[in-house]
C-alpha cells in the first residue's frame, strides 16, 4: 500500500470524550473549528438496521440449505457493522444515494465475516467464540466453515457487480468499485496482512513498529479503506475526494486495531463477545506490548485526530457521520 504513516510521536494527547459521560448527541468539532451536533445513536441504529435487512435478503436459504445456513449463521450473528456504515456514510458525503452503496456495504460485511470465519479455524487462530456465539466451525464443522467463507467471498463481488443500481451508478464506477475491493482483499491487502501476522506470531525475532503497522494496515485497515473508497466511488466522488477519504480510512483502520489491542488486555470475553487475553496467551506482538498501554492510548488519540483532519475540506454537516465514526471506533468498548 502506498500509505506511509509517520512513526507515532506520542505526545500525550488525551481522548476528548470521557467514556461514561458520552451523550447520544455528539457535538463534533472538526479541524476547521466548526461545531456540528449529530445524533449518533439514531444514525447507527438506522444504518445498521438497513444493512442487516439487506444482508438477510442477500442470502436466501436455497438448496443445499446447509451452506446457506452456515453463511447466514455468521453473517447475521451481530457485529457492529462498522464497515458497511462507513461505506454508506462515504457515499452520502460525496452526494450519492445510500441505495447506490448498499450492495458495496453488504459486500464489505460479507468479506469481513468470511475473514472472521477463516481466522477462527483450527489451522489459524483456533477460536471457539465469535460475536458472542460459538464460531462457525464449532457449529457446522471445518469443511462447511471453509466453504461458507468461500461462498461469502464470491457473493460479495456478485452483489457489487450485479446489484448496484445501474440507473444511479455508471458501469465504469461499478467496475472501479469491484477493482478497489479486490485489490484490498487479496495478497496485497487482507491476505497479506494475515500472512505477515502469522509469520510474526512466535517468530524468533520480535517484530518492530514498522512491521506491526504493515500488518494492521493490511489486515484491518485495508477493508475499512475498501468500504470508504467504494462508497465514495459509487457515490460519484471526485478523485481528490476519494483519495482524502482513503487516507481517513487508513488512519481509522489503524486506530481500530490499536483500540482492539488495548481492549484485548483490558476487557473480559463476556464484554468483547470473543476470547479476551488471546494476544498475550499466544505471545502476539501488539501495540500495548511494544509501546505500553498508556502510549497505545495516546497513539489512538493521535490517529483519531489525523483521521478527522482528512475531512476538513468537506461540509461539516455532511461529514458528521464520518467524524463520529472515528470517535465511535476510538471509544468502542467491544
Ligand atoms: C479475505 C480471502 C480472504 C481471506 C481471509 C483469515 C484472513 C484471510 C484474514 C483475517 C482478517 C482478520 C480476522 C482481521 C481482524 C479484523 C478485526 C479487527 C476484526 C474485528 O472486527 P469488529 O470489531 O468485529 O468490527 P464485529 O464482530 O463487530 O464485526
């Protein structure tokens, strides 16, 4: 990926919103010193409900029922729906209709879910719990879990190509959206991050900050970037807008992972809906391990600020969902 992130300066930035005191309506301050009010609870609830409905409709239980049930089991098991909401928000920010972006939003959630199913397999992380329920292979067996992941991956691309409304989105933009997704999922994106992560775990030489950043920019940020970029592409954004939004997403993606690392050592399995303390148990390199808990939190605050800076050129009212989503990811508790 072309993105190069400057090493964390870790200058002691503190999060601006104390966890317990957060109201449902946020007063967001963007870097242009403009303040807007935004009801994030209603926004998230409405967008997540629309995504859940579209996902449900995308995977009917056809013959052979077993594979479709296995796909639906993980896809509809909950999840915060951060990636699809980012996709819809980016589309609307550049003036597009959410209808245009819904197939892309579903596609990123399908690929996210398939990556979780495969990640949980005995040959990878060997996990028993995901989204608060037993993992796919624990319910359906390994073979079906592999195939459910494969089928979700294929369906994701089918949805973007075949279900994006061609009366709203020109074919060239649909094609670009497919390419933007593919390039961030394969061996130059998600798969690259997973392979580098596996190589790093238990390696004789401990990985440094540069390699950790490479892992997370690919394993986690790449799909968030795909979500935002696809939303902006199908929404009709300019190349400059798409570029800025891509930078926003990379900051938010790295932020997402720093927060994930912190939650792994500060929360219980019940609170997370997945096995807590796994990173320590498997001797994984994480931000808390490399730079400590406090500096990890400071780095997260810095990434949050840098993400928001990318939105400075947009109308603050319209950018409110993406400004909020950066905070949502920074302050999430699971
Ligand atoms: C993509 C072809 C292909 C294969 C998958 C296994 C694998 C390759 C990649 C692993 C990717 C992985 C598990 C990344 C972790 C990303 C992450 C931080 C997950 C947690 O996301 P949340 O918190 O989860 O958004 P919910 O459940 O809320 O959706």
